[in-house]
C-alpha cells in the first residue's frame, strides 16, 4: 500500500498492555491493528490506531451506545518502538471525542494522579505524559474562535490511509504464566 507521497506500509506486531499481541501496519507516524474479544458470548472486532508522534492510541469503540457510534476514545500511552515490534501500554488519561459540535471530555486524571502517588509513574514519566496530553489536545482538539465548530485535526490526517485498509488479521492473548 502506498499513498501519494509513496510511503510504504510495513508490517509490525503490536503488544498491547502486555496482554495482547496483534498484527498491524505502520504508515508514517501511525500504526493500525485489529483485535478481538468476547463479551456476553458475542465476538467483537476492534480497530485501533497508535499515533506515534502524539503517544496516543485512538479507536471508535464497537461497544459505545448507538447514540455515540462513530465517536472516538483516545488513550495516553507509553510507546516502546523496537521497529517490527511496538509495545503500547495504557497510561490512564483518556479523552472522548464526539462530533465537532460537542465538547471533548478528559477522563481519569484522578487515576493518573494515583499512579504518580503510588510510584507507578516516575516524576519524569508523569511530566512527559501531561505534556503529551496537553500537546494532543492543543494540536488535535482545542479550537479558538472556530465558527464551523470542527476539530483542527481530528481524526488525525495521519490515519486517513489506514481507516479502511485491509491486512491479515492475527491477534492472540499473551499467556501470563
């Protein structure tokens, strides 16, 4: 797969929260991967995107209620990029993004503060996470005097070529034992 600038998508493996391994594709500073789960004896498939430059993972949750279908759930994440393997770990702060005529919503700052207090995040990691969150909000969502009530760059242009890309789906849970 290539886009107008002839960037080539490359295969990667995403390890999510140390619990899931999934095949994905990297294109520029974004990664797409699909994964699945069962809930109430029903299978679900979810597509997620990792924004490497932002340190955020975003998706449109398949379990959102009907009135929120098409909305986005954004997670602050720690990304460790080893080239062909990318590790993504959730870092508590979340942002829900609906249509441009709705405000976005920041969640779980209390959980982030508890993680800082309990030592799950070093001072440097905590500072970096807050800086990246503010940068994500400013770059993607914060708007000044916008009569159109649209997001400046959301969903990010970097995932446009990955929204509907077809690639081999392969995911599995990682055995903790």
